[in-house]
C-alpha cells in the first residue's frame, strides 16, 4: 500500500464527501473522489481546472464560484459542465479538496 493510498483511506470527509482537512488532499484522493462522483478519468483539462482552482483557494482564499473557476482556469462555462456534469462548482470543490462553501453549495 502506498502512502498516498493510505492518506486516501484515512482522509476524513463529511457526509456529502467533502474533505474536512485540505491538508490531507492528494491527487490519489482527487481521482477517487472524481470516480465516486461519476467522472471515470481526470483528463489534463480536468486537472487544469482542479489545480487552478486549488491554487487560487490556497493563495487567495478564492472559493469555486463558476465565474471564479472560468477566470482562473481559462475554461468556459459550457466546457465546465461537460467536464464536471450538473454542478461544476460543487464537484471542483470536492475533487480539489477545498472546504465546502456553505453559502452556495
């Protein structure tokens, strides 16, 4: 068992699947969370959104509103809905290990 896999197993999440402590986020956890939410494989385009939004959150505290996601990732809203079906803000938040924004998701 690799360390990142062990981290995935021990990472605590709330009942909706949001990571409780962003310090425990790993790419392995991101992939697992994506699969749990109907995204079989994270492509380079998915990672562009995830890493851009995670970076914006860690650097500026930016939460993943659709406008913010498009601004930092340079991926337009229609494509976001293709990459993260139904609710891109919610899925990016979960997959990127960003705390749940209780005001909008």
